[in-house]
C-alpha cells in the first residue's frame, strides 16, 4: 500500500509492521527510487540503503531507520550483522550526498523523492540513527541480552554520528523515535505491491504469448493439411515414401 497521510502523519509498511510517523516528518524510501535501483545500488558492487529516511524541516532533523526481522530467517553472525548495519549507514550517507547532485526528478509510489530528501537533508543539523531489530529465539542467549550486545557494538561504531543511537526491538521502538508501530495485517509495502503487480503482468504476457504460439502452430497445421489434401494421391504417397525410406512397403 502506498504511503498514506492521516492525522498522525505519514504511514508506511515494512514487513509485518505499519510505521506511523509523526506529523511534520517527510518520508523517503530509497527502494522506490529508480536512481537507486538502477545506478547507486550497483556502485562498487553493492551500495546498501536503509528502510526509512525522515526529515523534519522545522527541527532540521534527519533520521535513518533500519528494520530487521530475524524471527523467520537465519540471523548472520553478530559481527557480520554489525558490519552490515554500519555499512548501511555509511552507504546511505553517500547516497544522500550523491542523489542531491545526480538524482533526477522522480515520482515514487511512497513518500517524497530521493532527490528531494537528499537536498533537504543538506540543511539538517542533527542526524539520528535507529536500528529496529527482532531476533526471536536465539538459542543460548536470550534475545534481549543478545540485542544489548549488538547495540553496544553498534554504538562503538556509530556514536560519532549519533551518540543517542537507538537499537531496540521493532515493537518497542514506537514512541522512542518519531513513529508508532501497528500490525500491517495482510497489506504490503508499495515496493512489494509493485513487484506483485509486475509478476502478475509478466504472467499474463507469458500466457498471451503461449496462446499466440499455440494459435500459430494450429494455423500452420491446418495449412499443411489443406496442402496435403490438395495434392494428388500419387504425389502424397511419393512424399510419404521420401520421408520414410525404410518403411516396410508391404504395409
């Protein structure tokens, strides 16, 4: 579902959750930008993005928010996860600066364009970083203890950017930052809806092509049959003997 504006501000879906952002915050999703998906994403083999970028013109506050849900998927090793998340912050800051200069005008299905967010972010006086992470069952370590350890490792890397960095479970992060959380139900983000629509259209095109080929093959068979019936009997038998030279002539 595209980002929607209501009395609470803009609402966007990520995974199983709907994020309701406070009024006054502009929201951008890099994944909705063709500039990111076609160009920046492939820079230096891979340029990562963060799930949400927020900017408040009055507060001149920039938020970079990452959402990770490992309850149903295998979690990377702790050090690998920390490096991955830190790289996302680094790449997102690179993306904002690059998009401010190079991104074209775009009309994303959710939020404001990457170009607009990038240019607004140049006026920011504060950068806030938030990692919202669900770990689920983690074996020997309780999820909260493991997440606290992950937070300490992240803070050691991120504190020079944001000494008040947030690292909390997704459902506990609402209210700590300028957003609230609610279940998304069976709804999907604009990106997933777009992919589903693209898959549906591709399936329809495939079916149409299969039908076209079947109709063409049927037309050719009928034309071949008409040609055969138009030939004299002796000529049809001569063609059959040419096609099957080893066939028993007695049959």
